[in-house]
C-alpha cells in the first residue's frame, strides 16, 4: 500500500464532477509546457505564423494522444506528458540540417528506444548512467538551452527594447520564485499557467506595441497534411546526435515513472516500466513521422498527487481528451500563441533553474560523498557544453558537414565527455 493517504487509488474512478475538475487541473498543468516548447520549435522551423499555428496544433494532438495511450495501455500511471525538452536541444543544434533530417532522426531514435527495450538491451545501457552522469545530463540540458533563452528574452526584441526586456525578465523570474516558495496545492501545481496568463497581460500593458495576433487560415487537416510533405533524410550526424538525446530522454522517462511508482506502490512495476518506455519509443516514432517534436513523461505528477490526495489515473483522461480537442481548434491555438517571446524565455529560464537544482541535488545526495574528482567528472562536460553552445556560426561552419550535428551540439559533446570522464578517466 502507498504510504500517502489517498482519497482515490490508482484504478478508482472519482464521481463525474470531481473527475472533470481534476482533469481540468491536469490540463492546466500540461498546457504551459506544450505552448512554450511548441512556440519555440515552431518559430525555429517556420517564419509564417499560420504554419507555426499548425505545428502547435500537432503538438497538442500528439501530447493528448500520448497521454491517453500511456494511461490505457502503457505504464497506466497518473503521469503527465509533454514535448521533450531534451529533443528541443537536438532540434536547436540541428536546425541547419533541415526538417527532413531532424524528424527522420526523431523517428529513428523513437524506434531504437522501442527495439532496445523490448529486446531487453536497455538494462545494459542503463548501467552507464551513474548518479554523476545523470546529474550532469540534467544540468547540461539547462546550460545548452541558454543561448536560445537569451534570444527569446533579448535578441527577438528591437534594439531599444533589449534592456527593458532584460529587466522585466529578471523581475518576472524572481517573482515566480517568490510565489513558488509560498504557493500551495492547486496554485503551486498550476503556477506555470498563471505565469503565462498574468505575465502576458502585464507585459502587453507595459509594451502594447508587442501585441501580435495571428488569424489562422484553412482547416486543421489542410495544414496538417501540407506539413506532412517531409522527405526522409538520413543524415548520420543528426541521427547520432538524436540517439544520444534519446538516451537522456529514456533516463528522464524512467525517473518519472519510478517517481510516481514510489508514491503509489502499484503492482507489476517492472512491467509498467517496460510498457511505458516501449510506448514512449513508439510515440516518438509516430511524432517523427508526423514532423513534430516527440513526447516524454514528466516528473511533475508526484507533487500534484500529494496535493490533491488523488492517485487515480482516470482523472487524466479528460485532460487527454481536451488536449486532442484543442488540436482541432486553430483560433484557440492562435489566441494562446499570442504570448510574447520574453514571457516564453523567462518561464523557460525558471524551468531550467529547477533542472539545475535537480541535477545538483542528485549529485550531492547520492550514496558516495561528493568529492573533488566527482566535481571534475561534472566540470569538464559542463564547460565544454557552454563553449560549444556559444560558438559563433562562422566557427561552426568550418566543421565537417557530417560531424557538425554532433560536434556542434553542446549537449551531445557534454554527454560524451561525462561518459568518458566517469567510465574511463576516473573509472573506479
């Protein structure tokens, strides 16, 4: 039995009204990450606002579909799902390779994860991910997204707007930490949603010239199939880069599943883990075929379960249905997509601070005491990732084309470096 006293257990169905209200809360938790990652990736791929809306629609669709599939056939745990930030790192680093190469690599990575898991080979790879390696990977994700966060806050604004944006972002992020320290229950769980809403309203009141609403053109299906015309492109460098990203994604997925399993103590946990990982691989394969960033299980759920005292997986089904329904409402996506880039960048900065905190906690709270050698194991990869992430385009263009997606990706270089440091140079 779970040590947490729950009002509803894993397979219990709450009364209808309570089911809908809890489902709306899960939906409110899922939407901010879908919007944030969706706007960033859509902006990287398309200059046309209409095409960006279609891309975000597809993210809503794949996220809702993934949530329902995991609840009914995968791990069958109350775990929220969203677009994988780690794949965002790969997309940012490989954007010059073209959409065909990027989404072919995502499909290949998802299929590889599925095949490794059903063949039982994933357990051998998992041994590489010791606490220092996992801690470094968590911090690497934050560090390698720093240039993009900087672009969202400052570079996308007019020159005279750079300083006001920077000051606004600093005050906004500090305010989020202040509220997070004091918020409880529902308000804490939905903080990102309120940050999107209130932050956008305040920013547009201060800088009304920043308001930009896009009127969607055509239907969801017309745009959906227009963007499906991606020709497969097997770029070895991009595929290697994304395979390394998928290793990190799988560790994230494992951690999220086990975090909820630790609270609810369900039966057949190894089977749930295996089915959850396999389905994550298949869903990423499908996402690659659809030309959209793939999903991953998030580790936000334990806090929500603890605050609501509800461990029922069925409360997430309304959230999944609403996510799929929103995908077929371009005007709703356009309205939600009016969030200014500085708000997106600031919230992403706030999320990445939590990522760094999680990495440091894992490094310091492991069974072995934190030593100088462990600091070196983590230090070199982090420094290399920062150097690579901030390399100017003129330097990156001198790299061989085949190796550019690997050597030009700060995250991939950092992961390779930490594996080398941990398992070869400082091997125990």
